[in-house]
């Protein structure tokens, strides 16, 4: 058996599953699942959530701001925090890893590739990843949703908007668009007067029911979108899975982690692409025939996927 990090062996495997035929000779579409984490966006210059929490959150405790309770208590403060996170994500560019996955989605038959991402940074959509093959497990900084979404009865409002890259979203959030994080601990400490309260009427507003809009991310204490999870389960269970790419994530968080087990049960070969994929811990859960490539997803994905996507234009 070829070693786990043999690129030529991976290419052979990829060619085999993308040119397979059914018993009657008709082409058999491959079934490829990907799970992406912060490591995919690291090469774009975005701080990873787990790797350097302080860098991403500017030492502010996310539990104070990334919760429904915080938003209910002071939507203006939470919006300031998210306006700055939107700004940071917009200040960087998708990398070759995002483009390679988007190219994979375009180069296999529709429905053959499902890409699950834990990232909320909007970089996959900005790399033109076809939306039908992308599932944002934790939502997106660039999605907006009416606060009436969770309400029942007459107060329910189903308004939501995906991939709105407008900056600033409204005049009251313009400071974040200038690169100032008004909620950062250092900024708070340096300020002589308390941060001015933003009235609800000056925050992003639902065009349908005039309620407040909120960032379309999954907050601490919130569930992932149930329908999305159902759809993913359905896709995994529908047939044999040929390949699962685990990219830039240690996959320790549920439900992301369980997809690896489910894909394996569905017959998938697992290929891990991660900085520490070839470390002792990284190799621990490897089955015979699985692949592990230690390195940056931005460097590795274009090379690994080349038999299907060709050479990426740089
Ligand atoms: Zn509404």
C-alpha cells in the first residue's frame, strides 16, 4: 500500500472515482464530502478561532458578545462587534484552497460534491463556490436574518439574506468599516467616555417587518439549522461515499466530527489536509487506505485536486 502522503496514489484514487462506470457501462458520478475548518482560511490571513483566540477576539470574551442574550441586551454593541468581524474578513482574499474546492464543485456532476464549512468568513462564496454544493454549518458573517425568524405565530418573519458584502451596513456601523474595533478590550480601556449607545432604529432593519436584523451566524447556545443538518444526513445516507476531505480542522466539534465517522461507514476513504495531519496525533485515527497530507490547504488542495480541476490559474 502506498504511504498515506503519496500524492500520486491520491491522484490515482481520484481519477478512479471520477471515471468509474456502473455495471451497465454508464458513467457513475463520484460522491465526495468535504469538511472545512479555520485552517482553510488561515493562508488568507484570518486568525483561526481555536489556534489564536486572542487574535480573533481581541482578548474580549466571545461569550459576552456572541450570544442571543447579549444581542437582546445591547444589539448595538453586538452589531459593532460583528461589523468589525465583517470588516476583517472583507480585508482578506480567498486563497487557492477556496478556489480549488470551488473548481472541484464545478468539475463534477451536480450533487456529487457536498462541501461543509465551519467558517463564517464568506471566503468560499467570494471564491465563487457554487452555493448548491456549499453548506455553512455555522452560518455566515455576511448573512442577515430577521429577529422574527425564531418567533412563532404572527410575530414570525422569514426574512433572510445571504452574502450581503455591503460595508458599512448602515451609517451607525461606519467606524468598524474604517478598521476600528470599538468593542476590543484595548479600545474600551483607552476610551475616556463610554461607547455611545446605538438606538435600534439606526441598526440594520428587516425590509419586510421593520424588526431588527441580526448576523446570520450560529451563536453560543444556539442550534445549527435543523433542515440543513437533515439535508446533509440525507446526502450522506443516499449512497456510498467515495472520499471525504477533512480540511483545516481538527474536527473535534460536534456535529462536524461525526461526519467523518458517518462517511467512513458509508465507505469513504478519508483524506486529511491540515498543518498537523502528519503529526502523531493526526495519524492516530488513520485507517489503511486513508490519506494524510500535512501542510497548508492553500498549497495542497490545488495540487491534490489537479486530476479533476486541472491547473488553477494563479
Ligand atoms: Zn422581518
